[in-house]
């Protein structure tokens, strides 16, 4: 009967029963997502400095030690 139960399980059931698969997916997905977001931010988004950004919005900032 145990052999019959293994044959009846679908691919999704077998994947979610495998704790190592879930661990790898649980660590890889956020890592890939944040790596992709970081690369997108570096290469695509506008890289303005904080002082330039604040100057555009008529704000000031104080440097530590000044």
C-alpha cells in the first residue's frame, strides 16, 4: 500500500514534501530577487547624490562633525 501511495502523489506533493527542496527555494528566491533589484538600481535608476536630491527639494542636511 505504501508503494501505491507514492505513485498517487503528484509532482507538487512530492516537491512540497521534500524539505531540502523547500530550503533551497526559500533561500534562492530572495537572494536572486535582491540581487536583481540591486543590479537594477545600480544600472538603471538615476544615481544622484543625497546633497543633489535635497537641493532639488529645497532641503538641507548636516554632515556629522560639522
